C-alpha cells in the first residue's frame, strides 16, 4: 500500500467512525440518541486507534494536515510530500463523511434541527468568539502533536513514517485524543484536524440532505488555521527541546 492510499484509508476510517458516533448520539431516532459526550469522545478515540493501527505501517498515520505540516516545519518530513498527504487526508475525510450520511440517511431526514445536522459533519463553537475559538483549537492540537511525538518515540524515516505508531503504538494516541476531547473539547468540539472539519463541511454543502441549512463557512477557517498553528508550535518546540 502506498502512503497516499494509506492516508486516504486511515482518514476515511477516522471520519467514518468519528462522525458516525456523533450521528448516532445527536440525530433523531437512532439507537444511541442522547447517549452523551462520553460516548462521543470514546467513539472518536476508538476511531483514532483503528485509523492509526491500519495506516501507520504504510504512511506513518498522519491522518491530519496539522500533523503533516507540523512535522515538515520541524524538519522531520519533506515539504515536497506535504501536498500529497494533505490531498489524501482531504479525500479520506470527504469519503468518510459521505458514508456516514449514507448510513444515517433516514435519521438525517427525521431530524429537523439544522444545527444538529451540521454538527454531525463538522465542528461549531459552544460560544462563538473567533479569537478564543482559534486559541482553543491551537491548544488542543498542540497537546495532540506534542504528546504523540513523545508517547510513540516518534522518530521519522526518510519516507515520513513515524516509528512506533503501529500495532499497540496506536493505543496511546487514542488515549491522547480521548483526553483532549474530555478536557478541552467543550468550547469548540475539538476539531484538532483541518481535514476532519473541512472535508465533511464540504460534503454537507454538496450532499442532498433534506432541510440542511447553511454550512457555516464563516467559522470554517478556525478549525483549519487553529490546528495548523498548534501543530507547528508543538513540532517546533520539540525541535528546540531536542537541541537543548
């Protein structure tokens, strides 16, 4: 499997299971309706575990443009490979959101609240304050990237693979994301991944969802630039600490 395909598959699995658990909890008439935040954060953690487990041996399991760009900024990943990785992550994210829609199509139709439908695809803030929402996303992604670099002993191969992320190495990454969701997810829904938010937001805009409303493009830049800023900060700080 090529790194490009691995990143598509990994990000697809991440979004299929991640957005899937959100759909199960908040859409009307599902078996998991109103089961709460713990179910959502646990579902996302399991989604990360499965996505990393599958894709790590082939691509390093970036499955997140903030990780890819952060590693490139730290000199641990070639900038020339960044566009292909980000493209693969976007394709995977869009496909994941598409299949969540297909799985829950009847429940989207049964749900009247347009904000609930949108929340199944992408994030929105509990209190809209763009500057602080940006900071929240940057903080969450900083924790993700910084912790992953240390918890997996993430030295890089020339192809950009993160050594130690395969097999049970995926488990600590899942716990990191679970912890971020529980501790820092309240203000913005912890996108901490530009592809995770933008890919599904695009699918929300183009899919024939009954009475879906707008896709909130005014907010869309926050879960793109915030995670990138946090990922770069974490990678640069790691580089500085390694040199100290």
